[in-house]
C-alpha cells in the first residue's frame, strides 16, 4: 500500500505488476534520453553562430526526423501491446470469484468452490484494531491463495464502479449489466489494499478493497470454517 513519501509505484506482488513496472522504467528511460537530446540541441542552437539564410528545405533532414520518432515509438508500442494482451489473458484459473459493486460497498461470491457470499464494508474508525488502517480496512477481507491463477469477474448493481488493487496491477470497471474479467497471481502472502477508482457517488471514497493472500493450506482451512 502507499506510504509516506512514497513517490514511485507500489511494490509489485504479481507477475503482471512486475511487467508494468519494467515497462514504466523502460518508457521513462526513453523519454529521459529524448529530453536530454532535445535540450542539448536547443541550447547549442541558441549559443552557436551557424546560420543558413538560404536553406529552404532538406529532404534528408526531414526523413531523419520522421524516421527516428517512428522507430522510437516502436520501442514503446511493442512492449505495451505485449502487456496489454497479458492483462486480458486468463489461462486455466484455479478458481473464480465475482465482485459486485454497490453504492457504497462490495459483495463477493466464491461460487465455483463453495457457495460463499459476503459483503465488504469499510470498518468505522471506532471499531479499528491497533494494527488496522483508517478508511481502508474492511470488515470482510477477500481471502485468496497465493501462487495460484485466479479469475476475477467484476460487475455492478447500480452505477459504474472500478475494482482496483495497485500492487497487483489490476483495475477492472464494474459496469451494470456487463461482466468484465481479469486475472491475479499473487507472489507472496500479505495484505493488499485498493479502492474504487471510478467516481460513483457521495461515498465513493469509502468503499475500499482488501485482499488477504495466504498459503493454500490456510485458504482451505478458511473455506472449511465458512
């Protein structure tokens, strides 16, 4: 989750988010090199005395400054398309859960393993434990096994919501009358926090999401206890 003075992306807890961070760093390096090169050319242009008053056109220069940006865009577009298809791909999920957005809470269904349905509300401040976070803790966390392919189906019962976990690199719109799907694969145990990322009304800021990633044995014990 974001912490004080954290200016970068959250630590990745899924292969997809790791790829997104790699792509971010790759693109920022290209932009940094372009900025340095253009700044250098502008400064040298201001301070040199080389002029050509009779230069009207140069097809060679125009070809160069057309081809170089096109090649640069290829270095950005190819990794971007790879990640775009990776985000939509769901291969042999171990289980499927369904998230339904409401004004202003989430409901979850574990329908393909056991008929478990639960509502997830933000915990009021006066009920928080000492190790829980204000405005982002919920009364019913989503418990999921780590290192497993999990499919998430997202929809809404009223207005458009958005189910988002930044550390997993997942953001899926919950649209009324439509099922959107995504996949998750958590690298390690722990808590992952998210919030609705689509303005959905007065209490939009108060419908957080918490995933509790556990081992497969702990997950089976949790299933048996529900």
